[in-house]
């Protein structure tokens, strides 16, 4: 009998350290159903719950500390965990089985789990503690660096490894002249060889980061007031710098264990066995503070996660995987450069051979290490690590590669393109290294758990939810598996087309098809005579409108067949409201408007009896116009210099702005001027969904630019460009795409970004969902838009310049054309008769729709009776005139 | 063969009398127009991609608004032509008036003819 009597108190499980590994341990314990077997107490040193330290640097691209938190809200409460923040443990009494916190509290335990992590190593040089010297480990460190950098011009990073380069990227992003100092002869000495280090160096230097390799730091020069002013190096040289970040590696935090007499490794780390048990049978150690049974201390998160799992399962009395060591393969993106290293990267296996491709100019270096029989042992990829996800699982399997190794390193174009899909992998190959998921498990998710998409497989297996580098491979395994089981995945836009919007865009562009009818006849999946539908008509209409100059089609959306494709809003160039009336929004670029123009809007609203409301996009919406009033309203507005605000279209709405440097004492750039420039440039641009933008004149961000599809925030050096923001039901902050741009660079990047979005997004897919859905995400978009990785930047720019040249105000053009105007009648058989169903009742000194009138048809007929309402006598009289007989 | 320029006019049967709608040329394939009927009711008249003319009530029964004439036409895989309301996108079969998204709802349909004048 294993069941304990109800009266026995639960044993106490004490977790010291609440970082990423500690959090995974708590998750694994709950997943194993053992959270309620223990009273679980967690001591955290930092003032906040566990956060994603791997993504720490993203704090500088705008992720807030809250965004970085790992646990969903209520995690600890849900499982009954007692979490004590800002409560570091200072002593362990193993005999009494207690732990004492810094505040002097003593907590007893039955089982102790140490997950204290590591601390940054600061070399013992003079001046290392001066003001201006930092480490790069916690959110508080980053906040301190951010504050200090505001008053500095030059910054240096000691350490050219993974973290050092991240820190260098951050300093550069903060606008500092940035130096990296690495003692080894190359950057990232642990991961890459000399060739890889060279490629990395060149690319990083091109970004303006100064790289010093093969030199050690001798001292930090300190001024009389105790602040850092420079550095001295072992080769006798020196550097003026006000800010120094030490990022020269980490050391296990094993002091607590040492002090209580647990066995520690010679070079640090709490010694554990293959089940992560220390020399005390009641104490486990996991993560970066532990020295595994192979004698290594793993400074990566994935092995720490494995250890957490091992311990959690033991505590849940389930069979646990022993932890005997881990794969050190890594793929990262540092300063925009892909770096991957896996397996026997340094060819230490006897008889290992290497196949190398190196293009210094392009900053690409690829090396595969193989046996003489052609089996893959490992490799290093710098500058292009696309093949990492499919190569890593093959390393060390002992099977010869399915294709010659050289074809895998040559760039596309130099050799027949080869990509190893999922089919090359054996079932036991680990596809997702972060969560240790094999190809067999992914296949099972499809065949046994009926997953049909990558997101479903992600939820089911956790594969791909870590670093994400395997997502593409996952996609190929999932499709292969679906195909093998005969499932067809319909990605078509609608019942009429088997293509996605992005594919239709390419078909229209390449085949120069300028009508929906032709596209449906040639590329639809239904018969020749099909009508199309309410989904594909506006979508194709929008594609043709975006490509109009290229197709030599008319740019006006009410010309020819285009008129029949538009949703009613586009068809009447106004926004349909719930009672069948329309609202009108004139463009007010950047939200800037003269008093005279404001007066015109007021007069028009008053004269036509319209309800007026200020919108969130800094303009004025006029409600309650009937179809036949629209041309009259617009002729007044156009005469006063207004133009269409495109509030009705899937197109650019507004570019909101704050008042900027012209008036605001904080402003650093003219945000209003830039907002007007952008709004006038992109007005009328048809896109898969509406587009919103804003420009803020300083980092206070009063224009809320990060809630927009593309947002611009002024810096003292120019502009930062953010993309993919969104308000609405699922708000999303925009991500930083590029920093410190001048006006011309900013516009060029926005041109490319918008056209790339228009080209590749799905129907009604905002930039936020597009950015998360598109393969490679933000990094891919940045590669294409900023680094022109697909070589299409010039095309995208040209498309935009055609749009800008071709722009015409849709309302002015409509007013000038009697044929288009003829459409704006309520009734085709009674032009001039207003629609009697559109009536209003008063509310707060304005109008609102009369919905009672719409409740039944009889209500309307009763209202039409001249006896009831003299106003409608005219309508009724005219209508009755043509009555032959009323049989109803 | 000599062709005489004649106008083709669309007419709609409301009750027992035909109401003139408009010239056929005025109606774009794939779109509709609103028609005021003699008794004050409203109809929507559409021309589909194969140039057939259909007429239904103009009132969208889900919202009460008189807007169906401003909806987009579509056809289902089995060839039924419908109009999608511009408000909440409910689809109505142009032949039967049946709502394709809620079979308990049906809108009136009218007979139409083309008259040469």
C-alpha cells in the first residue's frame, strides 16, 4: 500500500533558485501530477518570477520584463506552490534539513532541489568595480546598462562569445560606438573554428562593431570620481570607453553547496549522479549549478531542462531518464548573423574529414565534418544556417549522408539545390533539441493524435516551442506524413480557388491577369461559368488594385470589372453602418488640420445632419449619410481640399502623430512632418487588410506607434522602425525592425516592408499575424527587407514608386465621372427618392439610427403612410403612382 | 442582317403587375441595384456572371436593414447563385430566397423579365 493516511502532513519540497530550469522543474512536477504530493516552497533571489533569460536581449528591442516572464498568470497559485521573491537562500543545514534566507527565515525541507544557476565571471582586473562596469545576466543588469548608456558615447564588451556578442548588439542598439574584446584569436571560440570566426568577424565589423581579438583586458581606467573612462590591454594598447560590460563566461553558483559540505567539482559545480542526486540523498542539483556525471557543467538551457525533468519524475515516483550528458549543438542569431555548431564541430574524431565552403565577401562559412565513409559527425555554419535543423539530427547516426556532403554546403545556384527534408531522417532522430522530441514522436502526433498543422503538433509534442529553429523541418515532416496518410490539406483561399492569396498574387503578377473573371476561368477550381464568391472577389480586386500599374489596369477601383468585385464599402467609397447608411471620413494626414478645414467639416456635418465623432486615428467620422447624399457631401469636401480617407478600404488608414519637436519640449524629431509624409506616400495603397501607422517624436511614445502595423519612433539619431503591432482583440506590440534610420532609409524600408507584406500575406491577415505566421518570422522579414536576402528589394521599391506615381483621389475622380456617379442613387427606378428606411432619432444633441423602423417590413410601410408622417407623403405618392395592383 | 438599336429593360413582377427596373446595360454583372416597389417595399435586382437576372427582397432579415442589393454575388460548388449580405455576410440563394447559412430563414424572391423597348 502506497497511500498515506490523510493525517500525515505532506513532505516539504524546497526549491532554491527560480530561473528557467527551476521553472521547468515546477512545470514538470505539475505535468507529472505530483504538485499536490508535496508542500512546495520556492526561494527566488530576483524580484520577479522566472523569465526567459535566453531571450534577455530582446528587452532592448522592446519586450518588457513582463513579456519575458515564463509562467502564465496564476501558475504558482494554480499548483499551490509557495513562491518567495527577493528571498535568496544563504545557508543550508543538512543535519537539521533547513535552509536559511537572507532575511533570516528558516525553512525546513524533506527534499531540497538546488537550481541556483550561475554567475557571470568577471576577470580580476584593476578597476573592474568602477562605475560604468556591468555584467549581462539579469533584467536589472540590462536596465542599469540602458540608463548608463544614455550618458555615454563608447562602450566595450569583454568577451567575444555568445553572450558577449549579444551584449555588443545591445550596446550598438543603444547608440554607442561598440567594441568587443576577445582573448582568444577568434570570436565565439567555443562554437566555431578559425574560418567560421573570420566570417563572423567580417560581418560584425561591417555593422560598425570594432572587434579586438587575441588581446586580454589588463585594467579598467578609472577617473578620480570613480567612473570608468578607458581600458588597457595586454598588448599595451588602450581604448577610451565609458561603459564596460563583462561577459567572459559564467561559473556555477555552488557556494551554498560548498558551505554545507556537499561534494563539488574541482572546477566548480555541485557533483551529481545520473539522477541529479548530490552527495546528500535528500538534495538534488539541476541546471547550470550542477556538474553532471560526465564531469561537465552545462551552460545551456536544454540540458538543464532535461535534468529538471529527471528529478521531477523521480519525485513523482515515475520512471526517470538518467541524465548522462547533453548535445551542445546550438543555433543562434547574433547581430543578425546565423551561427550554428553541432556534433563534432572541431573534427576531433580520429579519421574525421571536413568539407568546407567559405565566402568571406558574403560572410558565409560552412563546414561539415564527415567520416571517410561519408557519415556526418558534425559541422559549423556561419552566415547561412538554414540546413542546421535537418543536419543536426543526422550527425553521429553513423549512416552515410543521402547526398554528397559538398552539395550540402554549396550555395543555391552553384550546385543543384539540395535540401534534406524530413524523409532523410530516421525515426529516432531528435528533431527538436530544446524539448528532445524525435521524428517518430512528430509522426505519431500526425498519425495517432490527428494533428494536421505545425501549430497543432507544437501543442501536442512541444516540438518547435523552444528556439524555433526546427519549425521548417517540422513543417516538412508534417506534410510528408499527411501526404503519406492520404490527407489533403486545403490551403485554398475559398471554394473557388485552390490557391492562397499569396499564390494568387504571384499568378496575377507573373501572368499579368487583370480581371477576376479571367483568373477564375484559368486558375479557378470550379467551372468556366462560376460566379466567384464574396471572399475571392474583393481579394482578387485588391491584388489587381495593388498591381494596377504593372498590369496596365486602371488604378480606379470603380472602373470596369473592378467595380463588381468590391465590397459595398469600396463600391460606394464609404463605410456601411448598421441601418444601411454610410459614414464618411476625409483624410486628415498626421491628424494636422487648419481651423478653416475644421469649420468646413463642421458645416458639412451640420448641413447634412450627420452625427460626428472623433476617431482613434486622429480624424473625424461623419455618420448617417444615405447613398445619394455621398456625392453631394464629397463635392463640398473636395472643393475645400479634402480627399478620401480610405476608411472604407483594406488600405492605409491613418498615420497618427504626436506633436513632436516643433512644439513639445521632449520631442527630438518632427513627428508630425514625418507622419504627413508617410500618410501621403502610402494613401490609397490596397493591402490584404487595413494598415495603421503612427509616428512618435520621442521615446515617450505618445502616438502609440508600437500598436500599429508600422510604427516610427524618433531617436536622437533618426528613427526606429517597428512592425507588426496591433490593437484590437489580440493586441500585440510591434517589433523593432531597424534603428537609427535617416528619412530616406526609413522610407525605403517601409516601402519594402509593405510591399513584401502585400505580396505574401493571406486575406484579412494583419501584419501582426502575418509576422508570426510567416516562416522564419521577424528574422526572415528583416533579412528580406533590410538585408535583401531574396534579392527582391529593388522590385518591391519599384512597385511602391509606381503606386506613389499612380495615386489619384478616388472621390475627386468619381465626382468627375458621370457614369460612376450614376451609381449613387438609393433606387434605380426612382432616382432622387431618398431611402425611407434610413431614418434617425435624437440622442445627446445628435442623431442615431432609428432601428424600430427596421424591426419588420410593416413598420416601414406604416411609416410610409402619408397619414402617419407628412414628410413621407412625397415618397409614397410617387410610389403609388406606379402601382398597378397591390396583391400583397 | 441589320441590327436595330434597342434597349433591353428589366421588369419585375410585384404582386400582379410588372414594375420597370432599369436598362439591362446599367446593371454590372456580379452586382445589384435597389428597386422601390409600388407599395413602398424594396427589392434587390442582380445580374450574375452568366447575365441572368434575379430579384429578391432588399431587406436583410438578420439586421432589418435594406441592403441586400449592395451585397456581392457568389456561386456554390453545386452552382447555386447567391448574394452575401454586406452587413453580416449571410448568403441567400437568388432562385429560392433560402438563406444558405440558416435554413429556417427565407427572403421573398420576385419574377423578372426582359422587355425590349
